C-alpha cells in the first residue's frame, strides 16, 4: 500500500452544471502531486460526461455507482460497460448512502449485491473503490462490534480478492457512517485501530499479499484541518472526501499525504 489515494465524492452536487468548472478548477493544484498520490473524483452521474475531460491529466473520474449486470433492461442504472466505453477506469460502489444507512435508496444494496458488482467491475478490467463502514449504534458498542460489522461487509468479496492479481485495483474506503457529513471525524487513533484491524482480518481471511497490497482510505468529515494527523497513521492510505472535495482545500488534503 505504497501510493496514497484521495477521492473526492461530490455526491449529488452541484445543483447547477455552471458550477462544474469551479469545482474542477479546485483540483488544479493537485497536479504537482499526482506522481506521488492517486486522485479520483466522483461527480454525480449526470455530470460525469460533462467533466470527464476537464481535469488535469492523471485525475480519474469515477462514477458513484454501477449496476451488477451490464447493459440491458435496468432503467435508471449505469453499466460498467458504458463506464468503460467512456474511457473511465474506476467505479465507486457500496457507499453508505447507497447501502441505505441514511434511509436512501430503497431497496438497500446488500453485501451480496456488492460482491456481484465488484466481480463485474474487475472482470471488465476496471478498478473499484469499495466503501464500508458502521453506523453510530455499532460504534457505540466498541471496536469489536465495529470490526464485526465492517468485515461482514467484506466477507462476500473474499474469494474475489483472493483471485485478484493486482491488489491495487481494489481500494477499500472505510467510512464510519456517523462521521459522514457530520463534522465529527474519527480520531486518528480510532481510525487507525479500525484500519489496522481490517488489514489483519484481510490477512487472515484473504492472504498476506492482499493485506499488504490493498489500500484503505478513510472517509468521514475529512478536511484540510484533520488530514495531516490522520495521514500519519500507518494503515491510513488516503482519504475519500465529501464536503471538502467541493472546496479548494482538497489540495491541502492531498498535500497532507506527501
Ligand atoms: P464528508 O467528507 O462530507 O463527511 O463525506 C464523506 C463521504 O461520504 C465521502 O464519500
């Protein structure tokens, strides 16, 4: 897990596409760091095509979701095949806002469905950011419950990870649900404890090569103010940034990893 990785998840923003050039330009300052840090941006589905060629070269544009079965009768969905056809190489899946942790959407996206999506994405030769995380009631029960919940979200992809030759193609984004959009960040030691436990679990459930090669990003109210401290933790390989990725401070978040 050598090269850090930072993602900007714009979620369902901005309201007007006229704002896109400003949001894209916030990432210009990242150009200097791209040889030492992977950077991807997840614009809303409607905006992907509008911005995909506007970023400085080296920044990946990654849709926020995809379906599990390619093109066909899937109204309202996006197929990996279409994503690939646009020249995009990464997809984000399993965000808690898709898994239904915020009550949206219905039905919930299950762990099993996530595994099917991941397999499809990898079979098509693309990379994947795979989001996991626990809600507040689980965090309140303590670290063991947290690890149990998060590893439950990973269990179904164990066979897929075992087979994966290039471990850098899958990035796990650990996003505690209680930290998303709340301004409450996991403390560096809290995040490290979880990342490290997840990596150990991967070493046992999958294998040592995967545990070493897979990157684990932290997400949840990451910003320019807390990125440095978090980035100093051994098992934090980067960030998945929501709110702050809509602001110029995204550059400082990347810089924190240098
Ligand atoms: P915030 O950084 O706004 O908390 O969002 C995190 C997130 O959900 C990124 O996917």
